[in-house]
C-alpha cells in the first residue's frame, strides 16, 4: 500500500461525508476523463450532493452530446473556497490537471485522487489508484457500487461506459480484462446504451476528417526498423486543408496500430516548445511509457505521450528513433 491510499469503500464513505464537490480532470481530456467527470457529476447530483466540474477547454465535438451543464471553464482560488472536497480524475500528477495556474498541491481543500495511471505520484490527501483497472471510469463504478444505498442511474451508467469503451478502444486493447468485461455487463444491465456510444464514438467521423486520414496515410506515414515502428507527422497545412479539429482525432493512431508487423507506433505534431508525441505499443514487451518518461511525458506502459524538445522535425524524429530502437532491442 502506498502513502495515503484509500479503498473504493473508503472513497465511497468520503463522498458520503462531503456535500459540495469540485470535479477536475486532465488537460486535453479524452473519453475516460470526460466520461468519468460527467458520470461523477451525475452520480453526485442523483445522490443529493452539490457538484461542479472544471473543464477549461472546448470539448471535442463527438463528446458534446454527453456533456453535463454543470461545468465551469474558469476558476479562481477564491471560487475554490465554496467547495468542501476536490476529486481529481484520471490525473497521474497534479501538474497535469486542467487549469494548471491553480496549484492543486497547495489548495486548502481536501483532495481525492482517483486514477489508473501506473506513474501516479499519490499527490492527494486520499489516493485511490489502481493501475490494473482498464479505466478511471471502471474504478468509479466500483466506488459507486460500494456506496450504501447509492443510486446509479442509467445516465451515470452510460457515462461510465463511455470512459471504459474509450480507454479499452472498444474492448480491443490489452487492458481488456475479465473484470472490466463483467463490469461492462453490469453497467449494461443498469440500462446504459452501448450501441449509442459505439455509433457516436466510432461510426460518426465527419467526411473531411476521414479524407484527412486517408491523405495522411497515403503521404505522411513513415516506417523504420523493418516496419516494427510506424509514425505519422501531422503537417499543419494538411490540418488546415481539411479544416480538421485535432481534438476530434483521438483514434487516428489506431490506423498505425492496425498495420501488421508494427510493434510501436507514434504521432508527432508541432507544439509550442517542440513536437508533441503520442505513443502506443502493441505488446507488453515494449513499454512506450518508458520512452515517454524520457521525453518529458508519461502515461501507461502501452499508451503514453510526451514532448520532444527539438528545433526541427528532422531532429525530433532522430531523437524519437533512438529511443524507439533502444526499446525494440531491449528484449
Ligand atoms: Mn484513463
């Protein structure tokens, strides 16, 4: 047991003992971050609590139908005083919390950290961290179930399922376990609409986005190490040509993972201080988490992200190739 760990049962008890919650998730929120945050808001409201979420960024379009209205885009330190508990979701360290100008390490409110990242640093008063869990939403389901007499509505269930579906890639990734499948079945029995989620998440790409992906695959896909590594560089002019909102391209990297023989895949795009990097591994033998930790980032062993500090793409790719080669040769 790490420092200040709590069990799901204790987390449910902490929720019962507080009345007004602020829900926070990470920057560039993905399906698990948003599904978890909206599910928690809904659960708290259904069970007689007050709660608001802090979501400073505009949501990716495909998530808007799931959004809750109790969200703020801004918060000052004095606004924080109106709450009596902060719950941080899917955030491995407080620096990654959305709205980073607030130092969540120093605020005078009790913080609960609920997460499944293996590099979570247990930054809160109460830490419920389970790296075996497929999604933060999956941990939340365990918490909700262990609350005595707590109500889990169909809408809460659906939002939990959204988080689970997105972090398991629709139950395709290696984190798909008997446990998460059982939980998903229980969530369906609570009347979550699985087919609505699948349709909205996987079968609703705008046509220009699909054409953008096609052109990207045709002209900007590169491979190395006998095809064991494949990556895209995303040219800003291509993004402009198809008027693509990069927030909506969460699944883009799957096109690389789908290629036979790839072990590690990546997406590189220009960022403020260099090149933003997304990484996926297709086998537990290769840790992209280890690569990301060396490149100003982190995450899971098989899904991670970082930032390559380089002045030009050529240098960024060189740095990346060195790290990928080392990881591919590690076994
Ligand atoms: Mn997650």
